[in-house]
């Protein structure tokens, strides 16, 4: 089996981590050598049998079989650890984790749960250095110098995928400036196709993928520490670059460049809509790469970085997404061993890459054969500058609680005709009220 070039992946991760805030920088901590093995703390199985709860989430890519097989790879090595799998009722596992925390049932181990709110309340256990040796950037997205989520992978959020067949028929090329993006969107609509897709339903985050991309370009591209400035009261949602970014997105909505059934489509239905082949562009995370590889169709998919007005190339990204441990677990040692073994296992990571388009951030070589589209993404990442992806920032760059949910709701309200200034004012009001409660 072919293996991804270690040099290329190192370049991609370095670009991603260095571009997404100060806490993501490789210089933020002493990175262990590439030959480091998984945590020594996970090398010996404790004698006593224990049962741990492990919260996961399922998507069209990350199926029940994926999680069961991955869990088995760890429990086969540590037979004294028995796992009771808990599945989030929808993809919003942070919301579900909050519900479980409120009832005193926070799982022993969780995956891909943004730790910001949980760490601040003391609900998550920080990992000691001995558990971080397997990870290339062990302090990526740390909170106050402590790591609450193992940084096992990088994902782009989102890429701009495009239907090559429609682009060729209409006679357009991937845009290199915002003006070109508007021009090709207009030509695509006049040709009878939908310029881009958005979703909604039970997955409101699917409404704002293109907006998140624009925020990455026009806000974080200019002011990487914008969230820090918002926390200090130096910037607001309702003015400056942030308002301008939302206004650009609303202009696309007003021009009807999107699928008008979008708000009724959840994530899975949105993917099905894309595969109908009637939309030209699809803003979606790197996890789409796996769905594309598995789908038989008579047209090919390409991808491009959404350009700014000046043609700058930025890519919203996130490094982290691994396992976390509850501070209330009755078995902290075993929970941290399981969490570390799960997140550092190269076979699990290889399957995660295959099923969800992940880029590994491990210190071990990962066996994987990339598709042409996956390799195109790696090449593209070598040509862009990484910025934080709005709404999934973690560590000290994280948004205040509830802001991303309100942001998604704001976007849906704008689609339904709400006033831009009023909606942005609501965001600022929520931020200020939340900040006041945290003091």
C-alpha cells in the first residue's frame, strides 16, 4: 500500500497549524521527534477490568461500523477495558454533551467535542505530557497552557468543490478573485444550474459553510486575532470587516444563487442533492472527499480556494478533533489510556482518512492511498495560508458559548428576509451578555 509523503504532510500540517492562531503554532511547545511512539502511559494495561462510556457521532461517512471497528482495535490491545458506546442523536455532539453534563452523565471519553466550555467549568480532565507524545503538535488549541482534546487530525472547513461538467458546459474556470466568483455564479444561474448549495434542517451548521469561508477570508485573513479583539471589546459583529463579510454572503442569497430548498435539507440530504449533479459548487469540509470517492457518477469533482476581492488565498482549517476525558470519570487512568490509544492508532487514523478526508497530525507514519481529489487538496493546501474556521475554533481562540448556534440562526433568518443590522446587533448583545455572566 502506498504511503502519503511524510514531507508533504508535514508541510501541510505546518501551514495549517501555524496559520490558525498563536496556540496552534509548532513553536508553542516542544514537538517530539517523528519517531516517537504512542504514549508510554498507554503501554501497560491496568490489571483491574473497567467499563468506560465513549460518546461518538454518526454521519454518512462515520458509520456505526467505523466506530465499532475502531473501538475494537483498542480493546483488543487492552482487554480489561470494556467500552459502552454512546451515540449523539445528531451531528451536534457538543449540544448533546452539554445535555449529558447537565444530568450528571457526561461520558468518560468523548471525541470531537470542542472543549472550550467544558474546560472552563472544570468538566474535562487535562492531559499530562506523557499522554501527548504521539502527536505532532501536542499543544495545538491548548487552553491556558493545558490540553483537553488530543490533536490527532486536521480538516479544512470548508473547501469549495465544483462540478467540472457544469463548469465546462457553461464555459467558466475556478475563480481567482471575488469578482470572478460573482461572474461565474451569474453565468451558472443563467445557464439553468444552481451556483452553490446550502443546507439546514436539523443541521443548521450546513447553512453557513460558505459564510464561514467568507469570514475566514475577510475577517481572519486580515485580523487573525479577531476573537481575542472581540473579547476585549475592540471589534464587533455589527461593524467593520465582520459586517462586510456577512453582507457579501447576503448579496449571494439576495441574488438567489443558492438552492431554495436548502433550509429543509439536513446534512445527509444536502449531500444527496449535490450528487444529483444540478449544482455547480458545494462548500463542504474535507470529509466530503470520502463520500466523493465512494459515489459512482458520470461527472468529476474539482476544488478551489474561495478567493478574496484581492485574490488572496486563505483556507479555514482546524487542528484537533480528538478524544477528551471527563473530569468526573471514576477511572481517569484507564480513560486517558483509551483516549490516547484511540487517537494515536495509525490504523484507526488511516480508516478515518479514508472515510472522512482527514489529514493526520501524528508522529507515526499512517498507511493510506489517496484519491486524486484528496491529493489535489493536499497540493492546494501547500498554496494557501491557513486561518481559523469560524465556529470550530478551540483553545484560547474559541468563541463564547452559544455564539456559533446564534450565528447559524442569524444566517437562516437572513435567508428568510430578516434585517442584517438587527441580526448582527443580536449577536453582539448575546456576546456581551454571555461575557458578563462569565465574569
